[in-house]
């Protein structure tokens, strides 16, 4: 009798976990569709006159990142491989990863990750939630739905917009560019109740080689949300539909300090700007 009760309990638990996974997948899909619908149906074409009034490093950045006449599509789908750390700075435990992402700043993003192995890890990170599970079924992280998560996520996808969806950061409402020096521009993006500044360092040609910002995060030993340095390095630039984008991105916490730890090492496989 006990065995039957135990097996019944296990079956109920498995069904509950499968239902939770299905609900998460449907939520991911709905958010992906919402962001895809933000793509301009009839985008304007890039003209260098659009950035003529910007400070020099910002102007150089845009004129490198977007070729004249490029349709200004602002929502991108990104496929990536590379490595993701499941450890610490002293014991990083880098694991191969594959991920799909849609980036629709300043409205949001969806990053869907898979890390294979004997104990696989998979799930999604968005502006609204973080859901990860091992073995495709057992939850190990369920966060979101609060102001701390939204603020932390906003910093990530605004920073990624700098190098993967530059058309989303052209001068307009809620977007302010300023020069910090001859090679560093700062963009501040304000949307609803959120605001984030990101510094981008460019070379002589305007190629963005480094991004850094102060991020709201609990990635610290105390697990307390606070402002901390974050950033990374960009390389391997390739042309995609008139945009020049980095296909290699290394990023992590405490960027610019001795404690910098690049837990994210992405090698992009493809970038698409789908038309509506």
C-alpha cells in the first residue's frame, strides 16, 4: 500500500512539474511574440544627418554601426554559443552553452538558455522573470515580478541594445547621449519608471570595443541588491543587414576592477532583424 501511495505521489509531482514547465514555455513564447510585434513595419532608412548633432564619440559609433540607407529595424533575434560560468571567479566551472534571444529594448528581452551535460540546465531570463531548471524539469531558480528584478534586467538589455540593436538607441524621446571624453559616449535610456546609463568606448573608426555601466544587482556574497560595476568587451564584428555588430561578447560583474569575473562568454552564431 505504501509503495502505491509513494508512486502516486511521484506521479502527481511529475505532472505538476511538467505543467509548470509548459506554463513557463507558453509565457516565454507570448513575450517573444509581443517583442517581435514591436519591429517597425515601415522603418526609416539610416542617414548620417540623423546623428549630426550628437557628440563626436556617439556620432562615430552610429556611423560605424549602421551603414547609410540601412532600414532601421530595432528588434533582433540572436543565436549564440560560447561559455557560461556556473561557478565563481576562483572556480569558474565554464560550461558550453547555446541560447536564443530576442532583444526589443527598451521594452524587454527574452533569453532562452540551454547548458547540456549529465545535469543539464535550461530556462529563460526576461525583463519580467527568471526561470531555470535542471534536467529540463526540476526548478532551481524562479525569480521576478518585482521592482528589483525589473531594474536589474533593464540594465542588461539596454546595454545589449548598444551593440546588437543600435537603431533602438538613435536620438529620440527617452534617449540622451553625451560625451565623457573623445572616445567614450554615455547613453541614458528612460522608459516608464526605469532609467539606465551605459558608457560605450569606441576606437578611431567608431567601433564599440567596451561597454560598462553601474547595474542594480544582487550578484554579491550578501545577495543584497545594490549598484555595482558591470561591463564587457566586444570583438569579431560582422555585417548583418546593414548593421556592423560584435559576434564575440565577454561580460561580467565588477568590470574595471581587480575582482572582474567574465561569467558570460558568447560567440554569436547568427543575428536576424526579421521584417514584420
